[in-house]
C-alpha cells in the first residue's frame, strides 16, 4: 500500500445537544444532573489512506462527512480514537472558512497562506500566481464581506492549492462558480494528483467521484458504511438514497457485509456512471418537440485556463465551432451537426502530419474525439509558412451541459515524431436545455423507448412508441 498519509483508528465524535441555552450553564454549575442529549456524529471510524491517492467521500447531509474532515484537519478533536496525518494539509471545508470578512482579499491571501505554512517571502513570490488564478479583478482590495459566493471560492481555492499541499481536502466547494472556473479547479486538482498529492474529495455528484477518485467511502449516520472502489460505493449510495425508509436498515446491513468481505479496495478502471447535468430518473415530456432552440455565439463563454504545449514547429490558430453554413457558435442544439475547425501554421518543415480534437466534461472526463492524417490529402510533407485549415464535422449527441475542446497537431520534425503544437481546453461550448428531452447521462444515444400495454384480450395489445 505504500506510505500512509492519513490514519484513523476507532475515531468517534460526540456532541452535546441542549434544549435550552441556559441548560449548558446549569450543567456546568450543577454537574450532578445531566441536562443534555448525546449526539454521536462519528462512530468508531477506522481508515487508512495511502499517500498519493484520491479518496471520495459520499453520504447524505448529516451523515458525518464534514465532522470527519474537520477531525482530520484538526479543527475538531475526537471524543475517542487516534488521528494521524503526515504532511502539509490544506482544506476548503466551507465557504470562506478562515477568511476575516473585514480584511481585503489581498490581506486574506497573506494571512491564510501563512497559516497554511508559507513564509512571508514565499507568499510574495506566489502572490501574482494566486491572484491570476482567482481572477477577481479590483475586488482583491475590497473587504471579503462584499464578495459573492463564487468570488469567495475563487480566492479560497487559489490560496489553498498554491501552498503545494501534501494533502488537499475539498468539501463541495467546487459546486460554486461558473463552468470555466470549475474546469480550471479540476485541472489544478489533476496537477496535484500527478505530483503525488493526497486528496479527499467530498461531492454529491457521482460522476466526479468516479472520475477523480481511486477509492471512496460511504458515510451514513456517523458510520463508515463502506470503503471500496468508487463505482461500487456510488452504486450502493444511489441505491440507499432512493430506497423506501422501511428498507434502509436492511440495505445498510447488506452493505456492511460487503465492507467486511473487502476492507481495502482494489484498483479498478474509473468509469462514468451519472452526470450532474441531468437526472437519472428524467421523465419524458408529453409535449411537442421544441422548435425554438437555435445555435448561437456567446462571447462570455470562454475557457479561463487554456494550456498551450511548447511549440515544436507549428502553431494552432483560431479554434472555433461553426454551423454547416459557416456561422460561428458555441451554444449548440443537441442532435444537430457542427464543424470544429482550427488553422495550423507550420513554422518548420515537417512530415507525417496528424491533427486531432478531443471533447471533455467540466471535470476532465474524455468523451471522445478524432484524428486524421494529412497523407489522405496529399500533404504528407509541409514547408515552413504553410497554413492548413483543419475541420472535424460532428453530430452533437451530448446532453445539456458545458464541455471543453482540445486541439493538437503531431508529426516528424528534425527526425523526431512529437506534438508540434497542442492546446488543452482551448475552446468550450454549451449544449442547450430542452424541456422535451428524455435522454439521461452525458451522451444522447437517441433511444426510442416503447411500452407494451397487455390487455385481457390478446387482440387488444397496444404498443406505444415514445419519440
């Protein structure tokens, strides 16, 4: 398993609940009489998380997730048990936590970064990077009490991830903010993962848990009900939250048995199960198919964290989406055809050229793409100064949501086959909502369900096709 970053041994946390505020004082002054009820937020939690792994945490509100994280961070002390954490820890436990509302954003950057272990000089060296990531403009010198929830998260996330934490804890903070900023946050999380950081990620979005995490735990009424692979944990969590109340305890017992059979999860491929952009239980509308939806271009819909590979002899110019008639758009209509296009300018002679494209979700899940060789178009060799327009025609079979695009060109230059140019998250687009849409998940499979009504007389059997 390697080095353990976080270890919990039989950790429990009890809070006292009083019916009246004065009862707290009476219990202190008159200790012979108990005036409180005990509430066990955590019950005998044992857990080991290896260094460099990402652990997802799921559970209903009130299940003990936040208490567990606060106990790991150290803002709460356990009533019993032992907690051991190795390495610098950085956490986003709640909106604006650790920020002084009277201080400006600038002052809070220095204050919080030093609390997280950076020296004054280190904060100064990283200040411009933090400000650029947060991208809150002139509000940096305004009191944070004037900030919106999105601005809080921008600044808090920028500070928390700038200290190069060994352990990063994120508690639902990424549900705030626009899609472009969320993608930038996920890219930062991926960077922390790549350099061996340990991450605890709390989310109600099952897709994100499955895509980002190596393993997951399911918290229920203060109990660690299941520690397993993300897909199995999400499956059991979804099953429990949609179970009728009288079957919950029996299902919990079934899950406990699964947990006893396999204490530590095996590494398995993380596959998408659900998407936060649509409901698993969507009900088809009986109304007519909408005709009003039209593709259009929104200048504000731009990625904020495009990554450009260092050029090795080419440059990618003006990536955009067009309609078949040539109109520039980034708000698309599902099931319609579009063209993703960009221009490649070659700065050096190259051969065996290939160009490609890739579509991803906000959290970075690669949905699909394509590549093709220039040899198919008699352009196997190119000279410096050559410009080529690349077009990928595709049918938009994605459900409503926001998606991101990559662009890349590879080939042989100076004897080496390599990326000549590559852009990550270079463009983004939105698939518009449709009231009559019955598809669920991420991809619209153009499903046409049918229902058979079995009457008493066989001749009266009817088939209803839902289109």
